[in-house]
C-alpha cells in the first residue's frame, strides 16, 4: 500500500467516528500524477447526491508530461461505494453536525483508493483541551525519563 497524500489536519479539526474505503474514478493523467505523489486533500470533502458519492475540492496537480488532454486539477470526482454503504452514510450524515471527509489517498495494488471518514467537527475549546492534555502527557513522560 503506497500512500499518496494524507489530510493530517482532519484529526485536529474533527472527531473521527468511522472510516470507509472507497475507489475513485480517475482519468489517465490523474493516475500518473497521483503516482508522482502530487495531490492535496486540504479543504476537500465528500457529498452524497442522488445516491452517489462525490469528492469535492481535492486538488490533483496536472501531470508534468501531459499535453492538451491534461485534466482539471480540482474537478469533482466520483467515489465508488457499495449501495448499502451509501444508504447507511446518508442516514448518518442527516444527523446534525456529521460530515464526510477524505483522510488519505493511496494505491492498493493497481487501484487508487480514498479513505473517507464519518466525522463530527470539533469546537475550539475541545481543540484547546486536547492540546493541553497532550502537553501535560509530554511533561509526565519527560519527568519519568529523568528520574
């Protein structure tokens, strides 16, 4: 499994409830660009429209050796889920505060996959509390090492 890109900020901004693996519909130059590791998941998200899942705002840079047939870097891309998974996700997204965000894009064999998470946005004070806990644990670990 070769990881192309990750959305590290997602773990800071969201509480991850569940993760799902989905295939992604790509053009030829997009696959070649992904193999070069030229993708960005910042500010991207997933919507479900008319029973299909779509990845929005995912930036895959144009292929360096592409010609006029190169792709649009920020086009909307279809995600491949099982129908039952989509129906389940639609029910969970209907709850207030839940959303779908991509966590990483990777290759599994010859296939490009996206790890999508069902997430709930964190509030500012929750983020601060988490940072405070992490720093306190770091201090405890340092104290244990010294003495």
